[in-house]
C-alpha cells in the first residue's frame, strides 16, 4: 500500500497534483531537458563545416578557427581518432565517407584513448563544441557558437514544455498541453462541452463535487477567452510565444485584459491598435473600443486608419506637416466636420477630394514566374503559389491566415539561403521554382535598425560616411590634420566625448529600478569634444548636422550629390521629419522598415531584384502612403518585383496581382482563397478582402 500516486508494477511515483506542477515556469513542472522552453539550441553540422572542400588540417571546423582555445590540441585528438579508424586529416571533408565522418562528428562511444597522459573517450566535434557552449563564461564565445546552432523542438517533451508525468494527467483525453495548443475559439468549445448537460463527454465520470469545480473554472475561462475573440484574436493558440506576436496583437491582448476588468471612469490611450489588422478584424476592434466607451470610459486613439477615424466621436487633426513642420492642431470636431476643413489633409482624404488613384491598367509582368510548391509550414495546407515577376504583388488575408509564413518564413528565408548562405531555415515546402529568373532578394522587415543609441538613420544608410568625408575636406580640418575617424562618435581616442563614450547620454544604474539616462554634463548631448565642434561647414558643426531633420539636411546638402541622393530617398519614403542622429531605439517598427527600404533604394537596382516588404504602411498617413506607392511603382517600372504583405486597401487596389489567403485565421486558414488582379479578387465570393475592396474599386 502507498499513500503516494505510485504504480506498483513500474515503480513510477508521481507527486501530488498542484498548480505549480502544470506551469513550465516552475522547476517542478518544467521539462528538465529544455527547462520549460519547448525548444533547444542544437549545433548544425552544415554550419560547423560550411566549406566541405577544406580538410580538417586546413581548418574545416569553422568554430575552432574563430574561438580562442587550444585548437592544436583538438586537431591532435582528431588525428589520433582518424588514425585508428583510417581517416586522413588531409583529405577534403566532402571526400570522407559519410559513415566515417559521422564518427568524427558524433564520437566513438566507449572507446578509450590515451591522450596527453590521460585515458579519455572521444565525444565528437559536435559534443565537444556543445560542452564548450555550456561551460564557457565568455559572452563572445557563447554568441559565436550560437551562430552555428539552430533552434529545434525539444526531443524529450516534443515542444510541450512540461514533464512527461505532468502530461500524463488528462481531462476528456486531453493534457494541459493539448488544450493550450488549440486556437482560442476551440478552447472555448472544449470547456462548453465539459459543462454541457447534453454531452456524454465527462458528465458520467465526474463526481458532483468535480462537476461543481469544472463549472466554475469553465465559466471563468470562457469569459476571458470571449474577450480575446472580441478583439479579433480567436485564431491564436494559448501557448503562442509572446515574442512571436506582432505589435498590434500584443496591444489587443492587453486590451482584452482591460475588457475583463469592467472598470469605468478610466482614460485608455491606444497607439495605432489597427496595426496588422485586416479590415474585417478592424471592425471587431472598433466594436470593442466602443464597448469600453459605453462602460463609462474615455478612449484616446492615435490612428491613421480611415474606418477608425470615421467611427470616432471627436477627432483632432495634427499638422500641417511632420517633425518641425507639424505640432499644430489643424482641425478638430466630428469626422463630418473635419471633412469640410480645407486646411486638413486628413479631411481632404476622408471627403474624397484627395485620393490614392486606382491604376488605369495592371502590369502583366515579364512573362516569368516564381513558384512556391507544397508550402506546409504552420497552418499552410500544401499551398502552391505563383508570383508573376516584374509586377507589384500584394499578399492579403485576415489576421493569422498564413501570409507571413508563406512569404517571410518560406520564400524569404529560402532565397536568403540560396543567395547569401544565410544561417536560417525556411518553413516546410517542397520546392521554389524560377529562382534563376532573379539575381537578388531584399527582405525589408520591421525589426530595429540597431539596439543601441549609437545606431541612427545617418549611420545605417551610410550617408554619415559621406558627411564625415566632407567635414574632413574643410580647410580648418586639414590644418588640424583631422581624418574621418575624428568625426566619428564610435572611434575611441578620436573626436568623441570620452566621458560618455560618444553616446551623448550617461547611464545611471538605479539598483532595483530601471536605469536612468541623463544628458552628458561634459558634451551636453553633442557626443563630441570641443576641438571637433570648432570645425564648421557652412556655419554648421558635425553635431548641428546630426540634429537636422532629413528635410533640413536635404536642402543644406543640395549641392553634394553623394549626400543629397541618399537623403532624397529617405524623403521620398515619408521620413523627411526624422533627425539624422535620432537613436535607433526611438524609431517605430514602420519607421525602421522605411529606413531599411530607403537604404536599399539608394543602391543600384539590377532590374531583376525581388523586394519583400512586411506591412510598409504601418504608421503612415494617406499622403505618405501615396508617396511610398510612387517609389514602389518606380522600382517595378525598372523591371524589379515587389511583394508586399499588406492589409491597407489603398495599397491592395493599386497592386498588379493579389494573392488572398484564408478563408479565416489559424487552423481555419492556410489556403489560397483567390488570386488575380484586384478586380478578380472582388468577384471571388469566398474572399473577405474582396468584399471590402469592392466599394473602393466601384
């Protein structure tokens, strides 16, 4: 007899079930192999030996040549193993038989070798590097080795994050991992079944006390799930990592939390909640915001979306321009009143006096195609898609329909591996045909252009190099023998302020609170020492130039073509208001994406380039969208192909070809609902995008 949860036959003794056992954040419940992450970093043989034409003696094992350590010792041990198994260290890796290569890579098991007066077993190259990764205290070594690894699902818990003993606990045949792996909509249905009198699922097996517990839990769970569905997130699974959520999705999760509080008398401030939302999901969001208002709250929304502006009770239009050209209230009142005010650019677009025109005819392309065959990653269901080259292509569909998976995870990553040997793994697919028709791929996403204040639009686009060269040519700089490094705030011992190391700010550690940044008292935020600031070009020093907006600098350097051309492209993509020295950490995702786009546009296009953009209209006003579309159409006119993942109807109606995914989000999506010109999409009854597009085209 045992008081524990023990099986007398197999000897397994389970702990008493308690909440912490079912949490992967607790050491009691987390899978011991992946510590509750559900995935592991594993060394990849192809990355460890990228050039198989080299021999081991020539340095085929790339990490050994990059990491300080006893490489000669590793090689001597490898030679000893090779001698016993008749493997030459002077033979190119590609010519070593696979069975023998496996011995060198994965070890020889229990075989004993006498090496450096010690008896040891040979662990294999991969195991040795993995051991180095676990034991090192060096951040450099750790980050270097991570470059030869890829994330893979934990083999022990199969990505479920919990111990096997915890996963053995089931309700209606489902473990907690099975439940949280369902889309939000399906989890609600599961709990409805648990408490339903008509279903025979569990009612017969639960005691009256257990039924009472399940009833209370089901009510609480369904209330919270209902709030997620209301804000258009029914397609998400509950175990979706927060890191993989878009900015709009994260904001809506927080909004759903607020709905559950049922508070009143609160002011809610939302910053562009429509980001990443299909017009259908946007309508749901607007209904949710109205519900918050009707509960007795005030909701202030910073937004560019037309539907959101028209749904507002009161509108403030700020302008007239951006940056130093803005900062005034141009108009205020209801949307109907804003439409009548001539000075309001927003009002002119709302009233239809200004519009983004529909193209008179759609391009047919150059007759060649790029074809994705058998796309099966995540929710995609064996999808085949043809992308006509030499056109502007829009990939559309409701949120969670599989657009990003198809274009970014499969097409973008596969082409990056092909052209640039990128260390990324594309999503599951059979093949990509027609790759020989393009010679370059440029994927422009919304990740930051830098993670420190040192990175800024001037350094990222390369325009700062030309500016520094110009300052070096000033007679005053020549007299002092200043080189370009003297005008860099990144070079130690150059012209930067050494008190703040060229940051312009000093960090004060606050122990138990977040660090505080204050202006450097030595350079007063200019980043440079006084000697450098004495050098002027047209009465401006280098710090003055970094403080200029793109629009100001564009006029200031009008006679310097190398500088003007790059600044002009930033202006064309709608970034005339940002400052050249604005820290990268203060740029929004949409701004960062347009800085990257401008950088690529300033390079020479080949006419056979594929550009991939992920929602480039994020944070853009109607007028800026119009300007951005002109730039993209210019790219296509030169023979290039532009593929955009987009929800904005003004962009979709201007595309030459549309691929509409759906019919819904999550597991209900993953199919091509319609494809063709925007006019073809409107005719497709199954296309939700087509229904919203119809009024615009009419």
